[in-house]
């Protein structure tokens, strides 16, 4: 009985620690807001090439850093169609909305 209670407490503590880690993890070493415009553009262009045949990628708006989710909001155009991507600090596109015409 004592072993099962101790095991239960350890599991609960482990879950709480894991939840706290996931909540505050910024995808890297905490320098996400310092990514250069060129790094962001490079990641979005790679994403566009994976999902389109011969894309013409254009960036005509500013990028926005979202502090609450530690992600970049990146508006861009592919072959004249407007998209908005959300990108993590590691360069992974986690959400891509569009096309908007």
C-alpha cells in the first residue's frame, strides 16, 4: 500500500513538472525574438517548396512575434495567393492559413 501511494505521488509530481516544461518551452534557447528576417524568410521558403510546385514566394508585410505562444506570425504570398504562417523558434511551421486572395 505504501509503495503504491509513493508511486502515485511520484507520477503526479512528474506530470506536473512535464506540464510546466511544455508550457514554458520556447522551442530552443530562448532567443526566438532575435531571429533575423533572413532566417525567418529562409524557413518559410523551404516550407513553400515542400508544399508547392515551383513556388514564387514574396514577403510584402512585416513579421510579428507572438510572446504568449513564442511563435512568429509570418504573412507571405505564394504564386500570388496570400498565406499566414505561424512558425516556432526552431523554424517549424505549425499553422498555415490560406490562401487568401
